[in-house]
């Protein structure tokens, strides 16, 4: 599950009371990946064809998938803070405390790439992976994505048993699935259940506090038993294909009582591909504010069909704006995939990158029309965001927009890069506030936001920024890189 926010002393198992979604951290954590196993050189999907519903047999799928699900153990250092009693008796501050935790992971390639949850490895100093045959490896983090709660690890192994991806769009409510993981440190545990629902949003992830990127929640809900330690494990179909990564349960006790939630494999696959190729996830946006169509909204607008996603607003010069989508349109399809609610739309868009073209089907004035749309990134462009660029933004603690021509004229400037979002980093520590327009870096003119990357990427030593606030007040700021 996801990391519980309340940490007292060392990290303990904790949960939200009053029948909420629980996240687990400490002894174990919960989340499940969807896999399709490759045993040796043979893929599970080539061996299994699925058993008839009347005589379900999970043995073959279980035997193959357990060899591709690993036990992930982590060690983190918990800062102890100032303890006056420890200081008094020992004459020094209390040292950081070592905290161990565990979860699960899924091998997705023979050369040792492993998918798990971000919350399983977040903040870990050391990560150890144990295979089902009791081989142990030290793992390194290739990349993480908090907005989907996914992480990609790598171990130095060869000819490893792995699971192939299934198509999570194809799974049906009522279909049998297996959850494979290590609950309560009980390794290689397999449980069975059915798909209870799809496209569930349970509000456990939250937006990225740095970038403002919204979380993607379109969980597969199952009644397969999942407990602390299953996090990052596999949700597989009866052919042994990975259809999800287990991530959360719903309980008032801290243990499984009937509901578990998995990240769909189509989201997992795209996130993994991005992390392997770019080191960071390439999120695509359509540039709209949206909501589900409920009975109240339908009555207000005179809508009979509750399926589809209602467009509340359009962001200027965003992908939807450029494609001719309007406020009041109802989005019903992305490509050939139908979408009936917000999580389903987010799930489909999350499978694309900035610059990709998609066909959006929508209803307008009772008519069905199609619009071709070029998706954009969070900064409003179509380019791929490099890992180095993201790392620089993280160091600076800011994101930037180009300055509209009208604002340039009003302030008497030419070009500039405006701080559109700021968090803890170099700029905030220097005293810069959101809205500040950088016009020069080390006396070099800033024409647009791309110059920030050009001038500061790889920079060492002192930096001098000159700029202006929207109220016309000019300022200088300095800091070290």
C-alpha cells in the first residue's frame, strides 16, 4: 500500500480508520503488479489458454508466475531529530535510526528489470531483492513515478524468469485473477478472486507537489486477498499474464477484508518504457477541466446518456483548445477505447506521450464528432522532457512558462521566463516568489523558458538572475549551483 503519513519514532504499520483506504509502510507494504510470466524461453501466454469458467484451474498460472515475483526489502535512515534526554545522557545528538521494510516486485525482463511500487522503495538507502529460488541481489532504482505509485528497479541477473504484459483494457468484471506477492513476509503467496470493478478512483495518491501533475488513479478492484507486503506484487489473469500491480486495500482493520486495488498493466507498461528510455515519465495532457456526468448534471443539461466525460473548461492554447474541443462537449472515446468516467479518460491518455496524435470522439449538440488532437506536456509543449532537464527543475524548485506578448509589452520587456510554480529549492531559498519573470541569467538575455535550461544545465558556482515581477518591480537574485 502507500506510505502512511503518520510516522512515530520508527515506521509502524498504520492505517486510516473509519473504513478508508489503507496504505502500509514498515514491516510490509501493499501493492500488486500485473504480469505474464516467461519461464525460461517460453512465455506463459504460449502455454496457457485459460480454463473454462465452470472448472477453473489456477495451478499452471500460479506455478509459472511465482517464479517471477520477488521479495523486496529496503533499509532507510530515519532522522531522529533533537532528543534532549539522549543529548543529556550521551553528550551527542541521537544518530539516525535504521528502518527496514518489505514489499513485492515483478520481474518483467530476463535481464533483471523489476516493477514495484514507488512507496515500497521511496527514501530507501539500500534495496535487496530475493528471488523465489533464494538468490539475493542488490537492486538500484532506474526511476520512479509518484503520480502512479510505480518504480522501476534493476538487478544484475541473466536468463531470469519474467512475466509478460497482458492487456488490462481487455479484462472484464467477473473475470478470475490471481494476486501473487509476499504478505507479512510469507513469500510466494498466491490468492484468487474476481475483478470486482474497473476504473476506480480512491484518492490515495495526490498530485506531485513539485510539478503539480495530477495523480492517475484508474484502479482494477478485485476481491483477491491482499495484505501488507503484497505492494508491488503481480495481479495476473488465468493465462499468467500481468494485468495489474497491487497497490492498496480497503479496510478498517489494517488487513484485508474484501477489496484490493491494482494499477492496470497498460499504465505500468507505458511508465516502465518511459523510465527505461528517458529516466523520467513523459506525461501527456489534453488541457481540459472535466467531471463525471451524474444524474444532477444530466438533469441540468438535459442529457439522457450518463456515459462520457463532461468538459467543464478549456485551457488556452492546450491540446484540446488547438483541436477545437469546446466547453460543454462530452468525451466518449480515446481512439477505439470507450470512456464513461474521469478515471477511464485519464487511464487512456496516460498511455501516450507529448507529441502523440490521438483521435477523440465526443458528443456535441446531440451529434457524434471526431477531433484529431496533438497531446502536450505539462509546460504546454510537445517535446520530450529529458531526465537532466527534470533534475535541473528539481534543483531549482521551479517550473517556467513563456511570457505572453501582451504582458511583455505592459512591462516593457522582450521575452523572459516566468516562474509558474515554485517549491523548496534554489529559487525559493534565494527569495524568489511565484510570478517572477527572469529576463537574464549571468547577464545573458533570456528569450524564453528554454534559455533557463541552456544557461543553467551543468552550471557550477554562483548564478545571478535579473528579472521583474508582474507589478513592475525589478529585482536581482543570486545563489550557488
